[in-house]
C-alpha cells in the first residue's frame, strides 16, 4: 500500500479530496478512497485485452456509482459528478521512488554540491565570457576552458588567503 505525498501537483483548490487522500494498493492495482471503497481500472474481464493506459499515458481508476451515491463523503469527494475518477501516470511508480529519495539527507547534500558546480559554470559563462568560444576545434575549446577555469580557481585561492586585502592592493 502506498499513500501519495503532497509533493505532486495533483492538488485541488475547490476543497474536494485530492489524489493524495486516496491510497494506492500496488498488489491489487486499485485506489482506496477515504470512505474505504475501491476505485478500479476495470470492473470486468474483457474478451480482447485493453491497453490500460490512455493516449496521455495515464490510467483512469473509477469508483462504482452505487458506492458514491451511498457515501457520506460524496460532497467532499465528488459533488458535481456521479462517481469519482482518479488518474495515475504510468510513470507514477518511478515518481514515487524519486519523491522518497528527494526527502533523504544524501539528496540534500548532492543538490547542494550540484548547485555549487552549476554556479561555477554559470560564472564562467557570464563573467569570464565563455558563452561563446573564440578558439576553433576541440583542442582550442579545451585550452580556452582550461584558462578560464584556472583564472576562476586563482580568484577562489586569492579569497582564501589570510591577507587577501593586501594582495589586492599590491596587484
């Protein structure tokens, strides 16, 4: 059983239940609504197998109309429709894994390190003028990038020096 997290963008603004309020049962491939009823993809076996996903790569799960009519939560669940429908992307399992990983400490550390590297590249592009290379070929590009990265590292080293104010005055 898996309960959706609130990190996805399936939220509603009208006060009705969101997809996160429904629990997905991976073993039986169905959702369970807050009222305890099942939302299934298919209610019967078809002679010819159905593809499962729609053209927009989602699977639609529906409740029984009779279940929704008798439910005390109908006004909070689906006030304008006869029954509740919940869609699930065919990639939702991968998204669930990504959501869980994004809450870990290791992810926070890697995000901080990635930001540091991306800032270095942005600085090279914006400050050191590497938006467009001047030298031709892979060797020329390598040389130009190496020079710009060296200049960037020297600037960082100068900031780490204990008397970096003195260095600035003498240069």
